[in-house]
C-alpha cells in the first residue's frame, strides 16, 4: 500500500529504531557504492554496450529505488550472466524477488549462489530473510547463525545479523550477536547503542544504562544515549541528565535531527522533575520539528475512514469458520494500554504474544494487488476495496504471513494497534476471533501520543489540531464497528486495567474464553521482550501515576479539549 502517512502506515516496530530490515540494509549498502559521479553521468535505462559490474549495480539499484522489481530482476539476470563469479546478480536478484513477494524464487536464487560460496555472509543473511518470509523460522535462525559465524570478526556483519534476529523476535540470540559485535568493536557507539536497545527490550535496564553510559564516554553529547538514559530512569533533582542534554542541545548543528531527540529527552526529564512549563516548551519544540519532516493530510485521512465505513454498511451475518483459529487482536490508539493488555494475555499459559504483526495489512495488500493492481496507487483505493474482500482468502494470507511469529500455544495475540481500521474484515476472516479495543480518557490518550516520538508513524500526533481531528475520526470509525458487529468487540478502558486489575483481567479472559490464571496479574514478571514505547513501564507492577498526568497541561490542551467537545466527545 502506498500513501501510508498516518496510523495506517504501520507501527513503531524494531526497524524504526534499528534503521531497516536487514535485506533493505544490504540494499542500502549496495547503493552506497554508487558514486555521485556515476549518478550524474548515467541515465536509467541507457544502452550499455559493454556493461561493467558497477553498471549493473547502478541499473538494479535505480530500479529498486523506484520499486520496479521486474526491471531490477531483469538486470540482475543480466548481471548473473555477465559476471557469474560475483554475488551481486544473485543477491540483488533475490532481494528484488523477495520485495516482489516471490519468496520461493528469492530463496532459490540465493541458495544457488551459496552452492558456489557457502561462506558469503550477505547471501546467508538473505537466505535467512527468505526462509523467515516463508514461515520456516528455525531454518531462518540457523542461516542467521551461519552468517554470524562467517562474519565473526566483522562488526558490520554482526550488526546486520543482530538486526535480523531482532526482526525475527529472537532477542536473546540477537543479544549474543551484539555482545560479539561489541567485543569486536568496543568503541563503536552505534553498535553499543543498539545493544542498549536490546537490553531494554529484554528488561535488562541497568545493562542498557551501562551501554548508554559507554556511548557517552565515547561521545559525551550523543543525543540518543542521553535520551535513552532519561527514559530508563526517573529523573530526580540529584540524579538527572538535564544539564548534559541542555549543553548538547546548545551545541547541536542547526537543522540536525539531534535537536528533535534532545527536545523529547528534555521534555521527559523536566516532567519527572515537576517543571511542567519547561517540559511543555521542549515537547512543543520537538513536535514542531517532527511535524516538518512528514506529510500529513487530515482531509485525506477523513476520506479514508469515510470509505471504510461505506464499505461495511450493514451488520454482517457470522461467517463460516474455515481456519479453526481464534486469534486475539488488540487494537486502539497507541499509548492506551495495548502493551499492558498484551503482557497480561501473554502471561496466560494458552496465549502466545506474537507482537505487532504486519501480517493483516500485508495480506490485504496482497489480495487487492492480485485482484485490482490499479488500486495500489493509493490508500483511498484500498479503503474502498476492503468491503468486497473474501474473508477466507484474507485468513489464508494472514496465517501464511504470520506463521513464523505465532508460537506453539493454542492461541495467539496480534497487537498491531492500527488494525482497528479492519475490525469488520477481521471478523469476516476469523469468525471466532476476539478483538480487544483499548480506550483511554481522550485528553490522556492525546497527550500520551503527543509526548511520544514515533519515528515517522502516527504522524497525526505531532500537531494538536491534527491530533484532535484524527481522534474524532477514529472514534467515529469505532462507533461504526460497534454498530456493524454489535457485541463482538470488547472495549477495555486503560483506567479500569490500572485501578481494578483483577476484575478487569477476569473480564478480559472471560471474553477470550480463557480460564483465569493468577499469572496474568503478575504480567510484569513476564520475561518476553517488549519493543514498544512502554517497554520500561510494563516491567513494573501496576501503577496509576500516569492517569492524571495530562492535567498538568490543562491550559495548553484547552484548544484540543474544545475541539473534541465540539464533536460531541465527553471529556469529564
């Protein structure tokens, strides 16, 4: 799907902190070989009488950059014929095939190359990507292990393998690889910073802090390390990073992304210290800079939601179940308690937390692209087509794409919050599915979004007027789903989870046809990795200090409040 410049883009997942998928990372490594002189002198598609290897690399890269997978594949085939001793034609051809969703062909190409050179680290890692895409997770992890073994003394290779392992949700293995990468390059601040993130995902907060401190010993003004420390620890008058961040902010180059990062870190720190005016000043500056980086059209998003509503006009009869699966979808706006509920469910012996899967949006995209490729030009076209999709076909695609992440327990949860766009389609595809919709006080929810950096997703959240407009549209869509599929979506208030944990948990489990288990109340002991903005909070026992946090900024939020109330949304 294209034009994903809103919550429908996707979520804050591992690759937004780790830059990109490892296959994409390899592609970026290839494109860095293209010099500015080559870009200036070559024209895409120009006739090449005697193409060199860089010629082929340029042509393949140019087509991949504009998503022309067929063209990239054709040039990769030419590269293999002309330069059979080099891996470029196989590797880039496999990447193009994988991006085009031709998984079997992608695997065949890279395996053919590995017959010639079994030690090629990039091809081994590409093989891991292909196997994971095919749902062959254990084989994918074995291929990644082989890549790590071959690249044992090369920090960049270990970094690429570690990034893949995070994507594959093999966090303990990823940590082992990053331990080796740090051993190979102990003063590489980027690698130390990535290991700090994995420690955070796994709940190793003190080790994460030590890595951030190691980064600061190398680069005292590193913005991500300063912000990371502030997020790991509640700032106090005698232990805080405010002076260091203010100094780094003053020294940051004009126009640098470091400025945005530091403003977010300072906003969090000043809030911890109770200096709310200073916190809001930095938060407003951070969001203003963040908003300038992305395009967002509220009218476009409103039109998308209107088309989804029009695509599901009536109450549908319950569909025939063709899968036997009973997935639990956790949906809602970010920062409304979705991670907390995921941890509660994941503490149950019958439920595997699959994380924030992209499988549903990918399944929808694959089905629509196969039927009506002309609709791939925009999200509006996809929105219009949703109502005509066959539930069984979506279910097959979803299950195939999520196979490697669903675990071995009887049930699994999918915490892709943006799936609230698809509630009607979910229940058409999985009649026995459960949809848990997290709600939160409107201003508490909006403030929590506004204070969080989402790395390019949820771009409606960087401007209070746009945030208000989106919130109104989101509420309108959820009200429609309740009319279309009455009684089949459970609204669960974050406030109830926090203030009445046991009765709310029992209600959640009853809805999911799950027996009560005391372990669900001990969610903070769940050792599973958490990669969301709530990774620190959900490792603690339940607390309610965040419920009223927005009230410190009641004056600043007054225009937003008026906007919501004018739309009929009750605030208090």
